[in-house]
């Protein structure tokens, strides 16, 4: 609602510049009091908007006191990023602690906490999964090769029966069945080997 009024006020101001309600133009006198009030409010917004929009941020505005800055001093000196950072706040406890002053129970607690945090920090689940999968693939390949293909340099191996069964099965799968041979018939016309 304010945008159309803002456009109407800006066009009215271009046609007849009136800033106060004491000096009204004949067009403004024809309007109802409600529209006059809305036009006055829009005119006030139109006068204050360009000043607010043209305001630019200065370095002093950026350097004003902030809860995220350590100091609000405008004349801050340059600090080398390689220098060590010292917090202005005093720590609650010394770190690393002096282990000689701690009880064995407290030492054990700290050690458990360190081990847990180190395990979480250096955990690599995808890498562990990949290595485990590769290990099982290598183990399976070595076992299959040793049982089926490896030359053991001995006459009889315990794997000969397994090799024959596997290779005969593979051969039957990948070869066509033997063609049907001639059928032998007995003298009485029956097929030999068949029972009545």
C-alpha cells in the first residue's frame, strides 16, 4: 500500500513541490482527509529515504564496539599473523596439566579422554572400509589360486578332487551337450537296456 502512495507522492512533488500542509495546492484540497494524511506520511518517508539510502558505512562504523572484537580501539596496530595468540581471558585450569601433581585416578581419566578424542579425530571410516575390503579380496584370490591353479610339485594333492569337480562343472556349463549317438536295438525290436 505504501509503494503506490510513494509513487503518487513523488509524482505529485514533481508537479507541484509542496512540503508543508500550511500551503496546499488546489489538487490537495480536493482530496479526502484520509488520503491527505497518507500523502503527508508518504512525503515524510520520501524525504527521509534518500538520506538513509545514501548513507555509506565508514571505517569508524565498522570499528565500533562489538561483542566479537577484542578491543574497540580505532588505532589498532598491525599484528603479524605468525605471532602467537594470547587470549585476554585467564584459563580455568592449566593445560597441559602437571601430571606429577595429579592423582593416578585423575591421570587415568585424562588419558581416557585423550584417547577417545584422538580416536574421534583420526577416525577414517571410508579408508578403513576400503582397506578391509581390499584385504578380503586378496585373501580370497590367494585361497582360490592355491586350491585350483597352483602347481604344488607333488603327484597327488588334497585338492585334486576339488579341481576335477570344479573344472568338469565349468566345462559342462560352457560346452554344448554331446550329440545323440545311434540307438542299438535288440532282435525283438526293443531298445537295448530298457525294461518292459
